[in-house]
């Protein structure tokens, strides 16, 4: 706890990696939205394990089931429970590591937080698998946002020390799904793939970053001073396992800039106020400027590596080593792209509803 | 709206830069805490304008007044309203810029968010001055945390391209307040000060970063999956004007690391489990590890610069230029140090209460 | 929306009368509680339709399934999803009444609230069947409360104009489940049963009231001024379909009392402060006194009656009549007893956690 | 704690009976509303002590001050802090009763809740005086609601055993303020006044009830299943000291009715769907029907009576007696009328905003 987020579009997450299922309850989705279930499934498929050599060999079909809130294919305004069942569960390895917390994982903190009662199999509640719930809620949010013209685009912007160059939105739209690392620049993508496979072959893992852009959010969305767009996006994104930094616009680079350089000048384009640059990432004072909302999310390297690592036996309080042999992604970033998009879409929809741009009944 | 944050230690902010006052209502502070009002005042003084050449010449004595919730010098459990009155208000310049939004400021987004009804004088509700309220709430939080041994230490870690070296906690404790930029390394501090004054003399401003360390948070604090320590800290920190990035531990540098390198190994020190490094910033799975919680907050350069900038006249929709002559900090970072500490203390106390380490009545 | 209630013990309800299932997600249940699933089932059985002649003939086995949050029979601290599947669904009659709202039902308000997209079959989201979710959450709450000695006892105190006499707690404990109307006084119970069957035979229905007593709540529980015990209990109870009034202690009778008569005098019993009477229902200033918390909930008559009633065809806006033939309880009150208990237990546990009497980990 | 209520129109209360002030922060009021401060003052004057022989002789001018959120007489969208200062404070009597809790008051529960640290002077945070804050927030809510045609009308419907007859809305509008007990029926009013003065002369007090009607709420407002209109109204109303029961429509009388009698038939009036009766109080399924929302609030007798009462000395745990000589209302009900209206208006506005009928910017 707490597993609910949002004020008007509220998402409650449940389920564990090796439990019966992973699911979500979405409360506050506008009534009257025709649910595109194939789209939800397609988004889940983007996140699904076993897509390529850069991800875990765990095999799950991850078929979405809708348990409530939809009638005749249309949302009713009632809470929407969606879930996927867990099938390919192999928990054997976890008993063996029960008392030796894996470095970089939440094993130790879960032990302390839940007094040893946590479901430790496969990371339990701390597994990346729970983000399947975020994706279901986010796919629905994307569908509703699309009716207002809002588009959410994510892509892999960094793997290890390989950083993607600047790219056009068209490149992002067309190329992101064309390679296993989800980097829209094909050459960079190949390099990133090499980096990941090299880490994997060395029994190691590698980190990276996801860039996300939200187009067509009108100016004036956000609820300062505490429910800022940035704050709510960041809070939700830190709910994604392995996220360690969230930046908006030029992000950390702003520390070394001058004001005359970082301030985005205003201009008039086609009778509308726009900014000539977007160092602020489309947010000023916690409120949207009308420019694309741009953010970067840093993912730490997958903590599960087969190289031996130092840890402690919690029962004997003796130091020992651990080598993790399970099925793991050598790099989580490519599969995290739809997750970041989903979380971002969820928060943006909530704020669009708070600001009155999306009502409680479709078309009202 | 929304101007309330926190679940059990709840802070509601009110007031504007050029209104009558800036204040805060703290709800949920444990009853029975002997309020050290001198400490609150000392914290406000750290944030106060006019401290040195690196900050704005606006003169305010910023004396804290307690309107409720304290009886015989002790908190009662009732909401604590604290405020400072605004005195040195010079709003003349703001009328002149009413329709030409300052680049990098929230003028334009406020106009869109509040339909032109916002108090635009001195940035109104979007002014850095409202953080005085955060400091009052945070000073109180620090006092309560101190009774559990928790200490919150902030310092300036970067100004422009000048980055502070690694420093010991003793250095931080002893040196941070010894120079106007609040960097504990004296040599770096001098360089930072030069950078700021150079920017000021050039009619410009400069950005930077604050590093914050929280000591002695026990392991097991945090409420995953959405009310993570990182998420709640980040959300609150993005409520501070000019913050554009929040990182934990090694932060963005984790993107280019290998798992074998970034994972913090466990070891046993004096019969207790500790980590040999702290790349995770004391948080795993959104829950404290027991290691110091470490975070870095990036501040963009102060948007107010006297150099001419391009903007738009919102009434005529014609492009124009603006040069901002008011009283402004050429760099907000040194004064932001107590603000970051305050926000962090506020969130940590809320989580300590959620986890039951701090009760609703002192000593209960 | 909104289908979540509670601050630390949070319950999210989902499902519809004629959808796939009715369920609940419980977030914040202390980790380490050994779940007594038979007890949950037993509570569901008390609420289940088809128990006797005084309730609807709809047949559901209502077997609880746990989808998450429990591992090796023990709560993990993760959200607990529980549900029952709907089986005996007969929606034929509902199409026929699609455009003629049943008086006293939520058909018309649902139409207005959800723009015609609501699941109208069997009352959909407004059906009493959704309270099965409340019962699952409440059964769990009762189990946790029992570890602190708290007991929640409900019974039918009124059916039509038949009012139960004052009874001892022992009578309530022993006799409530001994008759189909759940009134602990056998003679009154027989009279109540006659009243219900008479109404049924006349194609009509009848209202009533449930009295609920909570024993052993320590003094000092409650969060004034807005999260009072009374306020939170009332809010949750009005989430039960057909509830139209909530009273504490002597309730509406207090309007005609004198202060010298209504004030509960303090006395010392066995070294402890107690009250000589309990007109206040165990709550003063929104905070528990240590006396039993006593409340009365009024249920309106079941709106579904086979007698013809006046209504309107929403498509033609012409007046018409409706006679409801479906399977309905002539009196909902006996089946509402476990529902009221569950809702009360849920709120009391939430407040016990807020006050620190129940922690986030069992036994911590 | 917790002293905040509401989701989009959020009210935070602070202050104590004998502290410096009583105040409120309103967060979420639509920007662009021209504040009618005279109206706020007029509402405060209705609640003010010392209006007649039926209320306390405490003398306060209760002049509202606005500290934030209003600029050029118009709301800005920023939080609005309003307060009144306490002046006529006479705390002498309270020291003397420090350890002998007054029966029917919150003295004992406050002691237990706040560990003895509460401000006990004049009831402190539990005093009826804090409702001045509710009235300020409610007056503002009434003003905003008035722009949508919604009207909130309260009156005294019962004092002791004297119950007001049915009255027309015109009677209520014209006569309520015409007598000191605020009962629109002049003859009943005189009888009620006699009842109160008789109780006062006998050193006693008397209870009563306030009836409140809300006109012109459109159908379809309310957020089931937990944020029902009834639930949110009840929760807020139980935040008013001395409230012990809340009923909607026919209320507790529904327990003894038949469904054929209680169901409000639908009919068509002027092309609109209406109900022929209003036993449901304008709410079905937690959602407004379009009929007037009608509710009744029971107030217990003022607990302060000069007759000797039994209590306990908390220090010695010896039984003793107490006679309360201070300045108290022999009946709180007449002064509670504007308080009930205010609380109701606050909740209704919050729900009108949630449903999108009132936006975040006036006229948007």
C-alpha cells in the first residue's frame, strides 16, 4: 500500500509476479467510451516478455480479460477491472535465494517493509511484471486521449553509453517499433542491441533511458502548487520498477545553462502563441504551455546478473555471494517504453479531466 | 489548486508574492511537540531574500507568526497555521509587463490556467516566495524527525558548470552555511560565487543543483507501488518553482552503468546489514534500505534576466521584446537549499508516520 | 467513480449485478495476517440470496476467490483482490424496462449520471449485489479487529412498524442468526417475519433498520474535525444501497431531550473511566469514548414491488405504469445485517490504523 | 487531523475557540468569481453569538479578513485564506475544570486523542466556534452555486418536542430570519423560543433539528458507490459539533413504510421528468434526481448546563460533580442553521465541480 493513483482517473494496481494474476481497476474512465480491446492487447504485447533476444525468455501470452465496467463493448462509468493470468511460473529458484537478498532488488527492503510476509517469488509485488496493469490502464487512457487529439510517443533514448540523436516525430512514429530496442534511429538501435547482447553474454546487464513526448496537450493544464504536471508525472513514473531519475525538457542540462539560453522565447505562429524552443519540456509553473510535454526517465541496469555478487544471509548474518540464474532481461529499457507511455497517458488523462477537457461522459 | 500535500503530515500552502502574506497550514503534526520557534525563524532566515550579493535585494524580515495549533508552546494536534506578512512590495513593474509574458516564467501558463484572473504581481502564486510556507512546515518536520535521530542535510552541488566534489558529511555539516552559495567545499564555493556574479553582471542568470542527504531513516519506510519514497519526494520537489529534474542516488548516471557495477552489495557492519555503496540513493522498490537517502534536484536558471528576450503581446498577438529590471536572484540555488531540505523533511516525516515510527501523540 | 474508501485500510469496489463478477481490492491490510477464508465465506453466506422465504429466490453460490495479496495463507501487505463470480443471471426482464425507470430505484439517476451507458441489467452497479464486495473486505477487517479484541455486532432492530426491544449483548450474540430476520428477540422476530411475508404476499415491500454495536474500541480514536468516526461511518454506510438515515446513540431522539438527560455522566468502574449511559453512542467530538459505538441505519423499503406504479417512458416522455415481476427481496434488512457490520468494521479498522493501534505488519 | 474536506472544492479548517483566530483555507474555488464580502459577513453575522436571548452572551464582532486568493475583488484560483480574530476570550473558568471532563463535551475524548496536549480552553478545537470557518467557506460556495441557480435553504424544524409543520418554500424564504429561532412558522417559532428560554431558566439546555433544502441541483450529480451525495453530505455534517443523526427525505420514517408508498412515482411536468413526491430527498443511488435535495440534521442538546452533573477527576480518578457556569447557548440549533447551509453548499459545489457543471474558471 498504496496502490491507487490519480484523482479523477484513478488506477488501482494488484497482483504479483508469481501469484494468480496481474490486474488493475480503473475508476473514473468516462462513460460511453467504446473500448478497443485489440489495442489494449497490442499494448500488452509490446510489453510482453519473450519478444526477442534482448528480453527474458519467460513465456506468457498475457491475454487481457475485462471483468467489469464494460457493457456492450462500451465503458459504463463503473470501475473497470482488467487482468492477465500468470501461467509460465517457475518459482523454484526463489526458495533458494529466500534469505540472501539480491543486490539492487527490493528483496531486502520488502523484508523490512512487510516483516517477512511478502511474496518473494519472482520479486512478487516488486516485479516488473506488475507494470502489465499499468499498461492496461494506460492503453485505455491513450484511447480516451486520442479522442481529444493527444498522442503519447515513447522511445529508447539511451542504452548504456549509447545515446540516440535528435529525431523528428515522424521518425519516432515510424521507426520505434521497427527494432527490438525501440530506438527510432536504426543505426543507433543496432549499436544499442549490440550493447545489450554484450552485457548479456558477459553475465551482466545495462541501464538506459526512455524519452516520452506528449503532443497536443492544450495550454493551462496542471494543478499547482502541489499537483503539478511534473510532480504527478514523476510520482507515477517512480512507481515503475528501476526508475531512478525523471527529467523534464532539457532536464539536468539546465543546471549548466544561462537564463538567456534556457528561457523559451515566445513567438506567434499561425495566430497562436508558441515557444521557439522547448527547454522547459512544455511545462512552466507546473502547467502545460501548449508545447509538447517532453520527459526523460532513467532506468538503472536490471539488477539480476549472473556474475557473482556480494550479499548477506539474513538468517545467519554472514556475508556470502549470489549468482542469479533465472530468466531475466539483460536490459529492461526496450520493454519499458510502452510502460512509460502508459503511465504518462494515465496522468495526462487525469489532468485533462481535472481541467474539464475530458468529461465524465463521452461527448457530454 | 491543489495546494495540499501529504497523507498523515499534511501541508496546505497559501499566499502570494505581493498579496498580504505567505502561509501554511500543517495538519497532522504529532500532539505534544514543543515547538522551537527560533529554529523555524532560523530556517526562514536561511531562505530570506537580501542575504548577500548573490540574491535579490528585496527586503523582508519574514517573521513567523503562529495563528493556531500551539498552546503553551506545545503542538496540540490541531492544525497549525503559520505565516509571514509581506511588507516590501513593489508591484509597479508588473503592470507594465501584464500582457507580455516573461519567457521561462509561469506568466503565460497562469494566464491560460486561471483565465486571466491570476494575481500576476511578482509571479503571484508562482513566485519562489511561496516556498517560505514550505520552509515553515519543513522546519517543524525537521524538529519532529530530530527526535527520532533523522537528519536532513542539503547543499549546493552545482552552479552552472561548476560541480562540487565528493564531500564528507562532516564537511557538509560544518561548511554549508559558511559561504553565500552554500557549497561545503570552500574553493568550489568561491568559484560558484564568481559564476553567479559574472552572470548577474552580464544581465543574465545561471542554474544549478542541490544535493540532499537524509540520515538515519530506518529500513522499510515507503508505500509501494505508487506512494514510493522516490515518487512522493519527487512530487513534492516539483512543487518548488524552477525544479526540472529529480534524481536518486547515482541518478542519470545509472543509464550508462552495468548491473554488476550499480548494484549496491550487502555486507554486515557491526551486526547490521549495510550496503557497500549507495548508487540506489537509499531506496529500493520505493522503500528505504537504511542507507542515507540521497537525491539531487536540478534548478533551471532564474528566468528573470535583464537581457532583452523575445516575447508576445497577448492583447495584440504581436511579437515584441522584454527586459526584466526588477529585483531578482541571479541564481536561486543557494536560497533553495533550505527549501529542498524542508520539502524532503516534510515527505520523510509523512512516511515515518505512515509506517508507524512517529505517532500522533509525542512519546505515545 | 468514486469506488474507493478509506485512508490506510482502503477498499476499492468493482463489479455489477449481471456482469461477470462482483469484487473488491483491499489495500493496506496489515501484512502477516493469517486469512481465515472460511470466515469470509461464512460472512458471504449470511448475505447470500435465497436463504429463506424473506429473500429473493436468485441462486448464487457466491464462492470467494482470492486473486492476489495472500501467500501461503497469510496476507503479504500487497493489495488483496477478492471476488465472486455471477452465475444465475436472468437479464431478460431488464430489457423490457430499459426506458421506464423503476420508482425508488437508481435507474433514472444512473441514466442521467452515466449518459445512458450504464449497465442497467439488474440495477448494474447500483444493485445490492455489489455489497458482496463490502462483505469480503469487512470480513477481513473483522478478523484483524478481532486480534485487538474489537467485536462488531449487528442485528435487525426494526421491520416496518415492529421495533425490537432493548436486548443484552449476549442475546444479540446468541440469537441473531437464529431466525431469518436476524432479530435477536425471538418473539419480535416472528412478528417481523409475518410483516415481511404479508408485504410480499400483497406484492409490496417493507423497510426497516439495522442496529450495530462495536465493542472494545479504545478511547481516543477518530480524526476530527472532518474525519470523525461518525462522519466516516456515515459516509461508508450511505454507500450501501437503500440506506437513507444514519443515527448515533440515541440519534433523532436527542432532538427532544434536555442536556441534563442526554449527557452521559462519567463514573469510575474498576479503575477506569466509563459513562453511566450511552446516549452519545460511544462518540464525542468525533472521537471514541471507550463505550460501545452504537449506530442505527435506516433502510427504505425495497423499491421493487409487483404492484403497478406510475413512471415515465424516457423515449416518448409519456406517463405509463410499471409492475416489477423479477426476483426481489420483499425486505432487504435481514440480509443487510452482515453488510452493515462489514462496512462498520472496515471503517473502524481504518481508524484503528490511523490512530496507530493496528500497524502495517501484524505483531509489529 | 484531518481538517480538510472535499475533492475539487477543498476546505481546510483551522483555529480554536480561545486561540488567536478561527479560519479556513478554500482551495479550488473557480477563478474569476467576484467575491461578495458583505455576503460572507452577513452569513457570519447569522452565526455570530450574542444575537438574542436564546444564544450565548459572548460578544465577538467576527469580521472576516481575506488573507489570500483574491485580487482586485476577484478570486484568482489560488487558495483563499479567510479568518476571524478572537477577541472576547474569557478562559478563566476552563482552568478550573481542566481535569473534570464535562459530560457530553469532547473534553475526555480530546484528552485521550491528543494525550493531554489539546487546547482545552472553551472546548478548543471542539468548540462550535470553529464552524465560523465553515460558514466563510460555505458563503463563498453559495455565491458560486447561485450563478448556476442553486439555492440552499435551512431552517429550524424541531426544538425539543416542538416540531415545525410542513411549510412552503416561500414561507421558508420569507420567515426564517424573522425570529430568533429561525423557524419559518411564526406560531411554532414562538413556542420553540419559550421551550429554549424555559430550559435556560432551569439551568438546562435542549436539542433540536435543522431541515435543509437544496433547489435546482440538476439530475445526475453524485459519485457512487462511495462518494454519494448522501455520504459526502453526511460526512461533512458530522463535522459540525453536536450533530448525531443525518436523514434524507423521509429519513427514519422510511423504516415503517411500504415500498408502494415510499417510492416516488415519475411523471412529466412541462416536458420534464419529475417525481410526484420526494420521500427519497432528491437522491437515488447516491445521485441527484433533480428534485430538491432534502435532509434533516439532529442536534443533541448543548452539553453545557448549569445543573450539577456527575463526572470524574482524571487526576485522582475520584467521582465528583460539575456545574458549568460559563456563557453558553441553551440551544445551539438556531445558530446552526447557517452552519448546516454552509456545509451543504460546500459539498454540493464540490459535486457540481466533479460533475463538470462548475468549471475551474468562471464562465469557461
